[in-house]
C-alpha cells in the first residue's frame, strides 16, 4: 500500500467559506463589498484594535503601513536578520535602508539589546518580526523606541492569535500587519490586513491602499497603489474568522504533541517561548545540532522528502541575500539559516501523522 505524503501545510475550510463566496458572487460585488467591511470589523474586534484595514496580502499591508508612517528615502529601518524578507524588501521599495539586527539564539526574535546596537542618527523605524508565531519581547523594544523617538511597526504576519503579556501580537505598536496567505492561521488565499488604534494612520492607509483617492473620485491626493482585497477573498476570511477559536485550538494541539515527542531528542532544539508569550504556533521549527545530524540540515530535508514528508528550511540570513550587498556578519542569524528545519505544521495533522513525522525525523540522526 502506498504511504500517503504529509505536506508541510495547506488550507482547510472550516465552515461557511463556500456559502459566503457564492453569496459574494451572487451579490455582483466581486471587488470591494460588504464582506470586506465585515472582515475588517470582525478582525479588529478579534485583535482588540480600533481599526483593521484589509489588503491584498501581508506584504502590501506592510507597504501601505510604511507609507502611512512616512518612511522616506534615506531613512534607516531596523529589521531582524532572521525572518521573512518582506519587511526589508518594502524598505528598499520605498527608498529606505534596511539595517539588520541579530536575533536571540533561543527565541529567534530580535531584542531591544540587538536593536540598540543598530541605531544611528538616520534610524526612523523598528520592525520586529514575530517569527513562526513567537512574539518579540515588546516591552523593552517599545521603551527603547520611546526613548529614541523611533517608530515601531509590528510584522505579525506569522503570529495571528499569539499574545504577549495578554495583548495580541500586532497591537502593541501603533500599527501591526498580518498575512492571510493559504498557509497562515486564517486564510483568504492571498490577503492580509493592518491594524491600528490611530484614526490618522487608518485614514492614511486607506488613502495609499486605493490609488491615493479619498472621497473625491479620480482626485489623487498622493501617489497611491491598488492594495485592495476582493469581496470574494474577504468572504473566505469571514468564514475562517468565525472558526478562529477552533483553528487556534488545533494548532495548539499540534504544537504540544510535537513538543512532547521531540523535546528530549538530543541535537534538536525547539524554538523557545518565554512566559510572557502565549503563542499560536504557525510553524513547528527545530534548530539541528551538527553533532547529532552531521549530514546537515539540507540532507535531512531530502531524507524526509524520500519518506514522504515535506519540510522547509529556515529563513536565510538577510546579509547573505544578493540584493542586500551587506558585509555585516550576523553569526546567530547565519547559524539559524543553516540549521533550522520546519516540520509539517497544519492544524489538520492527526496524532498518527505527527508521530510518523517525529519517528522519521529521529531516524535521520547519525
């Protein structure tokens, strides 16, 4: 009998997705529409934020937030060297300069101590990335930003539902962004959102999201973009958000099962979550010790692939990217980029599938 492959992740439809999409189609509102407004209201309420602004994806949510915060050419933006590159890439797109900080070797997130080393007279903003569903230690970061008069924008694309000291990731800074990509905690296929409690930032993001037009049609107040989410995509998001408690419960089950099965495996270091963090783990990731996995991370990925298990490497250290041109050394980021492997992380995984992944992973030890 052929063994079923276990994918790294994939979307699941939990309830009313099909019904709401059909309703959106029949309404004839397939671009903007009532589901977009509903998703914004419901997501803001879920995050305990005043406003949510839906966008076509998490990256465009970042872009409109950068523009709303008036990040300009020549400004320096501090981002972690280990994490998804969207925050750095958008800095480049607006003419700013991404400056890469080290990350904590256990949590894999940037810290105030790492950030402070990167501050110069040109620094304008800090963009903490809440990697894999963890949350950066935000209290000292916000204190540092206040002391140095710097902006903070949270990249919570991977951390929907995660909390820091009781507050939702993405709501601690004046603005935060999220991704609704197909693999994320809730999905609209592609899509994302920004949240804020500032009406001024909300209005500026609305402006940049829709060609720079405000109330007067075809009158452009700024050079805006089209970052809008469609009504059909928002319909999926509304149905997903109705089931957010069930989704996060299943993600927590998957995380705890992996932790139970892998926490004592020699040479496999799970990502660390502090007592301040109540995570909704997006990706189950492990840093491999070469003493136990001497063949290297990439060889382990191939071994698991041969066993029908899809995995992913960790994020590559930003200073190694060809479009960055940096000579800065980031030893922790570089180590993680070479050693981290992400295991199948879907909330639909059964206990038997997780056990198979863990057994197969342990068999890769040299």
